[in-house]
C-alpha cells in the first residue's frame, strides 16, 4: 500500500511540474489542508520525483497563509535530509530568513502557532548543512528574546533562560562536553499535561531550548 500510494503521488507531481510554480501553489490547497505531517517522511523517502518540490517551496513560503508556510518548512526539512544539494541549502537559507521576518510581524497567537511546529525543522536543516548553525542559532536566540519579553512578568528565571541560549549559541562545544566530561545538554522533563497548561510563550521557550540542544547534540561533529 505505501508503495502504491507513493507511486500515485509521484505521477501527480511529475504532471504538475509541467505547470508554473504559481499554478502548482494555487492547486496545493487540497494537498496541504489536512495532510498529516507524519506522512512526510514516507512521502519524501518513497517518491522519486519529490525533489522537484524544491522548485515550489519558495512560492509556498511567499504565501500569506501560515498553513502553507508551515507545510513548506516541514517538507523542506525532510528534503534537506534526503537531498543535501546546493539547491536545498539555498532554499533552507530562504526558509530561515522567512522565519526571522515572520517573527517580527506575527501577533502573539500566530507566533505560537507558527513556531511550535517549525522550530524542530531547524534540527534537520543543521544536520544536513552544518554551516547553517550560525544563522539558526541567531534565529533561536531572537525567538527566545521575543518570547522572554512577553513572559518576563510571569517567569522569574527568564534572564537565565536568555543567558543559557546565548551560551549555547556561542559555546556549543562546552555545552556538549564540559571539563568534567559529562554533557550539559539536559532539560527538565515536562509532561504533555504540564506543557499544555503552560503559557504559550513558556511552551515556546521550552521548545526553543530543546531545539537548540537537539541541534548541538546531532550536529556537533560539523561545528
């Protein structure tokens, strides 16, 4: 069944590649709306023609709908893992830039809705392209600063949180392997119930730090 599914989608994408990027994006609503993110690994691994989506992702990122931008970044994260090509690197840089721009324009609710599902994608970007670490680290610190400013009156340890992010950005090797030999890359475990009941910005701060640690742990050899 997975093979037949991928073959069918592959044929659709090959046909659609004959249209302009804009034409494909206009037809993408039926694909994106309700498409399970969990199927993206299978889709990217099983569809030989999936790499042509690298041509369409910039147009999706330029769309005003957050759903399309989120889908584009999630799809791109898997494409980068499977196709570590110069083109993938270029589109990943674009995605990081778009994320930085959206940080400055999204309101509180939309910021949470956008960054919670897209921040983990930054791990895959750095795994595929370690030189992106500096850009990704800068973005994570920026998102952290924005969130921290909104919860400064609610959470007492926000200043240490920002200091930790700066330390992870500037001294990732020390965070991963301090003098004692054990890793500092630990984060207090929180249950889904605890996170679900927390302020959205607190949840986002937790996600930022977890993403930072995952990047350092998985791409340390490339730093």
